[in-house]
C-alpha cells in the first residue's frame, strides 16, 4: 500500500496515462505510436523525449493501443507494486498482439536493465527493451524488430542528457512543463534501485536548459519544474566529459556500490558531498538563470537532498519572487541509526539544521517530504522518532511508503527485510494519519490570507470552478469568471479549505 497526497511531481492520477499529441507536420510514416508512463515526473518527461524522437521519424500518437503499430510502456522499478502493475499491463498488450500481429511491444525505462532477459526471452512479453539512456537508438531498434529480431539496448551512459532534443509536450495544458536538468543518481541510498536503473549522475548543459525554458515561456507556458533525482548537486563544468577509461562497471555505478559495501557502516557522513570549484555552474546559479527569463515564469524544482541543499540555494529562492517558495526535502526516517543504515549520509540533527535554515532564510517556504516505514530492523522507538520529526517540521505534504526490498540494492545485499508487513503497514497508517492532520492544519492557517494562484484549468469536480496552485504548491479552487483565464495569475482570498484544497474567491485586480 502506497499512500500519498498528490502533487504535480508524482501525480498518481497520471499513472498509466496514454500520452498523445498531434502528428508532426509533413513527416507521417503511416505508423501509430502508443506510449504510456509509470513512476515519477522524470519518467513522464522521458516519454516526451521518446515521443519527440519518434514523431521526428514520422510516427503519429494514438490513445488506443489496440490499433497501434508500436506500443511502448515507460516503466518504474522503485517499489515492487510498481513493477507488478507493469507486468499486468504487458499481459494485456500480449493479448492485443494476437489480433494485431505486426504490433511492436517495447519496455522503456527503469525496469529495462533488470528484467530484459525475463521479458524478452523467458516470458516473451516484449519485442524491444530500451534503457533510459538509449532512447536515441529506438528508431533503429524498432527497425530491427520489423526485420523479425528482438532488440535490446540497455547501455547506460555517463554523458547522455538529451540536451539537444526538444521534448514534445504530451497531454499538456500549455501552462506547466517539466524540464530535466540532470539524469541518474550517485547517492547509493541503500533502499533505492535508481542508481542501477538510471546510471550515474550527470548534469545537463545550462544554456540548453535556459533555451528550453525560454521557448516554453514564449509559447505561453507559465511554470517550469526543473527535474533531477538530486537537483542540489547539479553542477556543470566546462570540462564535463566522462573519463575515457570509464568501464561499464563505473558507468553502472557498481564501483560506488563496492565502495559503500567495503566501507562497512562507518561512512563519515555529515559533510555535504557537494564541492564547487571556480567557474562551475551550481544549482543556485542555474535557478537564477532560469528565474531571470521572465518574472511571469514560475520556477519549481524537485527533488532536493538534505545533504546537498546549501544556503546559496535558499538565498537564490528568497531573491526571486518567481521561484516558488516550496521545497520537497525527503527525510525517509527521523532516526539517525536508520538513516545511517539507509546510507542517507545525514542524521536527525543535520536534517533539523536544514529545516531551521529554510525557516530562517525563507520563513514562508512550504516543505514536503518522503517517508519510508518499516525499513530493515527499524524498532518501535525509531519509528516514534519519525513521528516526532513530523511534529517538529509540520510538513505541508508527504509521500509515504512501506519499505519494499529491491533486488541488487545495498539493503538487499546487507540487511534482512525483517519487519513484518503488518507492522510496516500499521506504522505507515500512523505516519499517514499524522500527515493528514498536519496538512489540514497548514491549510487551515491559510484561511483568510490572499494567495497568488496560477490558473491551470477547470477544477476536477466542476467546470464552474477554476483550479490552480499557490506559490507554496497547494491546490486552490475558485469560481470561474470572465476576468481570468488559464495561464493567468490571480490573487485569491482563501475562505475555507478541505484536507487538501483551498477554496476562495478572486480579488478584483
Ligand atoms: N521502498 C519503499 N520506498 C522507496 N522509495 C525509494 N525506494 C524505496 C523502496 N525500496 C521512496 C523514497 C523515495 C521515493 C521516490 O520513493 O521515499 O524518496
Ligand atoms: Fe522514476 Fe525512480 Fe521510478 Fe525510475 S524507479 S521511474 S527514477 S521513480
């Protein structure tokens, strides 16, 4: 059971959504592409890169997989249930393929590396398997399948950032867009499969990010979310090349895993890993560059890491009105021993210090988090420390999960997954109940205030209401009026709230 309070970066309602757009002008090859995505915003953003690569070859998208020539599923491995969902879906595609034998079925994304041989050879569920760094190869791989072969490319890269590919925007409202600023992850949190599925961390060239955001703004977009597994460690050097002597082991991050395994549990931690040299473009610098495109363009970003979020980043957020005062700062556990087992490289005091810095530098900033319950050997007292940390911070939102052991991770190699499911679940329920209280309290405090809202469209429940988000990322609903339309900012006086939504009326300009 995963429980979460939805926001834009991990939108549960979008899981498995088919992504469609109009045909590329003048390039129709007569073939239809169906693509659906699971997992985080990064994966949805990757699907836009894939669609861009394939529409450029003349593919047209469809929302009906039964009539598609190429069916792609962009997968997530983060927890076991995410994988199970994809497997069930692949079985449905196999049934459709019986009626439409020319159909090419492909698996993209995080499950590709781990399950390639299972999907391709053992279960024969798919024709093509493509990892997150090999999307440029998709047109060739599809051709190979057309020639009767099965095709696979799961090579990870230390350089690929797709910087030059301008993603098509799928299912877009024309107002919010995600922009990838980096790929991969070097953190080696012991529970997490991402370093193995998405490879080593690399940052995208900053000017290509600014160009993409400027282009979005010129096309009417009013909010960009800068995406990366660990945006605070964004760093561009003019010499940002990987070493030619890198082995595939290094590209896959297996050298990092060996290092952590060899170090036992005695990592020194508590020093930001993030070091800057003269001339580097840091995340704080990048934020400023994007903020300067226009004061009318809102900037969000996700995800921050407590070990790397510097005061410089906080001052950049403070300096620009258009950088939203909202930070997603996953804590995972409130107990220092568990954090150490998780290899998070910070402890409870360090996290509290970062919260204090945010509150000091940007007092109005909203903070959200991720929490895992029932990690290996977590005691009842340690779980209580997570709850007391929640009381300390009063997060605005949280994504809350039961620990799910992932094959190949540091935790799977080193620790027993020894907390019974019933205990994990009960702890999760306690965390969720507390979060609901805190979210509601946070919203109640906003009743009577005026919030600047970027209108995104009609509310989910009624075409008589508009819905948008406040600077601090809370959904705000208010009556439709001729004075405003989606894509505009409006000041809304908050009159009441539910547990997750603010409700109010627009102030006349
Ligand atoms: N089990 C449970 N939750 C996990 N997450 C990552 N890996 C696991 C796992 N093995 C959660 C973390 C992370 C979020 C994206 O997913 O909280 O921050
Ligand atoms: Fe995203 Fe992580 Fe899932 Fe991959 S495993 S799709 S990076 S959430």
